[in-house]
C-alpha cells in the first residue's frame, strides 16, 4: 500500500464500498469512523479476486533454499 499514491488508495477503498472523508491535516477516514469498514473493503476485493482465506494454527514455516515457501500446519 505504501507504494500507491494516496489518490489511488482512496479510489480503491471507495470502489470496494468504503466511503471516505478528509479531515483537517488532509487525514482520510471512513465516513462511518469504523475500522471495520476498511477491513470490509479489503475482504470485498479479496472475494472479487477469488482469494481463499485459511485459518489454522501454524506449527512452523517451511524453508527451502533459504526462502520461506509455505507453512506446516498442526
């Protein structure tokens, strides 16, 4: 997200259902003032992209040739 210009980030959130407002000091917040709307916009985009969210306890990180390539589940 840090690599995206602020205008593009704002368009992303508004496109994904999080209406924004700009307050003093050019700080941007959801109109609702609820962080849940920010996470909801991210979840909406993940759904559009077909991202599957897995929630498991992780036993460890799988490393091959010095790079993380997966997780070992309990």
